[in-house]
C-alpha cells in the first residue's frame, strides 16, 4: 500500500486528488500538511486524515512513500526539492515552476534521483487528443502551418477565487493569471504537438478588474518548424466553444475541448481521397485513453510501469509561459534559444 502525504490544499483541484487516492486499491492518504492553518484545519475536517504543520517531520517519516503537491505555484520548487532530498516520490500540480531557471534545476534534481515524478497535465491522456497527436505523427494533414487553441471561462467575472484560493489573483504566488493557470492546458498541448518554439509575441491584460492579475490574453508563437501557434485564454467569458484547430498543407483536424462525445473531433485530408473519403469525417475509432496522471504515478512507483508525462514536459511548459509573459511585459518579441530562453 502506497502511503501518500498531501502537501498543501491551496489549489482548487486538490480535493479531486484526495478522492483518486482514496478510491485507489493500492494507495492511501497518510497525512495532511499546509502552511496555512485555516486550510489545514478545513482539510482535516473534510478528509478525516491526520494533520501536521511540521513539513520536515512529515518528509522524515519512513512510512511516507510519496507526496502530492497542490500549493501555490511559487512554492512548488521548494516543496519538490525538499521531497526529492528525502527520497519521496512527487506528484505536483501544474505549472512546474514560475521561472525556467528553476525548472531546469528541478529537471536535473529529478533525473539525478531514484524518485518517480509526475506533473498534472491530464489532456495528454485523452483519447481525442491522442488521436490528434497520431494524425500529426502520421502526416495525415501534411506539413502543419498553423495551430489555434482557445480556452476560457467565467472565474474572474464571477469572482470565484475566494478564501484559501484567493492567491490565484496574486502574481507573486501564482506566476500569472488566466494564461498561466487555465492556459497551461492548451500551451502544453501546443508545445507537445508543434515542437520547439522559436519566438513569441503576446498581449496580456486585466479586463474585469476582479483580481490584480491578467484575465484576458493572446499570444502568437513561431515554432522552429516555421508553423505559427495562436493561443488565447481568458477568465472573462460566459459562453462559447473552446476549440483546438490544426491546419496543414493536406488537411485539417480540430475539436472542442469541452464538447461530448469525442470533443466534436473533425478531420479532413487530401490523403484520404484516394480511398474515396472526401469532406469532413468525425472519427469514432480512437486510441484508448491512457490512465490518468495519478494512476500512472502510483503504478510507476509500485510496479515500475512507464509514465507518459515527464518532468521535461513540465519544464517545456514553464519555458513557453515565461516567454509569453516576458513578451507581453516588454511589448516586444521574445526569442527562445537552445532550450534556454533569451530576450
């Protein structure tokens, strides 16, 4: 039985992580920690697990196998490094870190250790997203020229960040607003699909005034392949689709992230015409969805199975976000170089 310590209840997703562990036949929540006494007390009452306000005492326990980190993003690096130093396996909420320099340090620390590391990037396990990746890998839409990814919701206009989650509106703790938090999903998928970025320009602003942080944003990324990527993210939208669209020299594939079934997946390709298939099709024979990040992590620790999401994926996400925010802040193009970004 894998015994897991929950480190912080700052993130809105942490309740779901606890539920996944509780339902897992080979894992259990052994203890709870938070540097915010009110959050820790509330978590202990809600989940009924032992609470402790001494982080070192938890990490020094021989009966703790791994930790789940759901703190404010600015505290990720400190908690990850402390867990690695104590030989604890690490599951962390996105993003990996706020700064690329620190993300590179985390990559080295993980790779120099024997721990199993997982970052929460769940879209990489979806059947429709895996089909899109296969489409690109197989070259079914030819050479990709453009990818567009939009994601938005109403969390700023309805002021949904409150109490122990108010830090989402604090740039020092969160790293950024809508593009950093919500946009991480689409930024990660774009980086995975399109490869290494070359440069980026961006506009990021505060539209609602609800929190002192960005809630409306758009970026254009040029990739080393020559393709362009358009990313727009917001917390100030009441309704509308959340499309991911990819255009190539031989076709198109796209979906709506929140639409069911199959996310409204559509594909058209000149490469299908010799087989008598013309126009748009809605694929239904999709790859099997992969186990979720939590299940992958637990299985890797207990059974040595491979994980499909890596610490390098987390690092690449941080690189993209740092570039986007720097470009917006300086009002000029930001250039990525040899895996390390420069202005």
